[in-house]
């Protein structure tokens, strides 16, 4: 009986050791895909604020770093107050938008198509009046607005996008 008891203890210790070894092996294989890397190495680089700022500038400037070679998106989305004197024309670039604030405005187009009145959902042909406080879209270059020739005052407008007063 004493011999059986000794073998039972040895067998129990061997089984416990096998269970512990198997558990360690399972734990290592289960978490083998989690890599512990040292910051600053090629696998886990440390970046500086200037690097992040440069990458953000590249994204916001259309892929150009170190300088703005195209239109500034922040400036293009900004509304500017522009005064158009009587007898002058406001030529707006393709994709530009205008809101007439004061004065009576008339559409100008170098071709048969006109401007898009986004507020009314209508097309404005060349020579037609533009309602105040309506958002007007200029789908192509060569289009603009001018003060109504029946009045002697200029216009005050809000412009978004490229423009020139001629």
C-alpha cells in the first residue's frame, strides 16, 4: 500500500507538471502575434510634431509640401465681401459662388448658357435679373454679374472662389 501511495504521488506530480507545461505552451502560442517593439525602431518609429504638421499640410494643399502652388482650400471656402462699382463686371471662376447683398444685379455670360440660382432652383440667362440673397453658382469660366444698367449704383456681393472685377 505504501508503494502504491508513493507511485500515486509521483504520478500526480508528473500530471501537474505536464498540465503546467501545456498551459505555458498554450499561453505563448496564443499571444505570439502580439509583438513587443521598442519605440524609435523601424517597426515603431517616433515622429515629431513638425513631421505630422508637414503631412497635414501636404494633405490640405493637394499634395504639395513646403509651399502653396495651387489655390488655398481654406481661402477658396471663405466668403469675401466685394464691391462692384457701376459700369464694372464681376467675373467669377468656374465653381465660384456669389450672393448679391445690395443693389440690383444682372447676369453676364459669354455663351448661351447662364448661371445657376441654387436658392430658386432655376437657370439665369445672360441679361436676366439676379435676386438678392440668392446663392448663385458659376459652373464655368467666362460668366459673371454686373450692376443693372437701369440703376446708377454699384453692388455689394459675397464671393466664394476665384474672381476678378473688370
